[in-house]
C-alpha cells in the first residue's frame, strides 16, 4: 500500500483546522472557493469529486487524493467511475507531456547552429 489513506485524510483535515485557527481569514477564503465551485446544479457532488480526484492526481497532491477519494465514495462514486476519471487524468498528463515536448524541441532548435552561420 502506498499510503494509509484514511490516516492521511484525517491528518489533512486536522491540519486544516489548526492552520485555520492561526489564519481564520485564509481558511474562510479557501472554503469560499469550494462553496463557489459547488454553486448551481450543472455538476452534482459526485461529478465534482471525480474531477477533484483527477486534478489531485495531475497535481500530485496526496492530501487532496485522500480527501477527495473519501468524498467521492461518500457521494456514491463507483470504482469504475473513479477509474475512468483517473484514465482521463492519465491521458491529459500524456497530452501535456506531448505539448511540452514540442516546447523542448523548439528550445533545442533555438540553440542549434543555423545553416547561414555554418557556411
């Protein structure tokens, strides 16, 4: 097992509370972001949690993975739905790597001697 996910989730939540006591305005602002994202009825809670879990993977945030995995399950996400959301995250990361590979190739080309300079 990579991590004790239930312990990680509990630890993240406790830590948020501790930081919130020291910086209540910051915590309130952070909570307002989540509340604003949940407004309306275009996406249900399960779909938002599936998106959150996929984004947590792309940002490599173990705390986010633990909290949003717990919330996804609590909102009725099935293993098949989670797997499809994660497959989308994998595909997106592959696409991002492909695009940034083009950036790297362009950077290499910028440093290569030009034909005019060689002759």
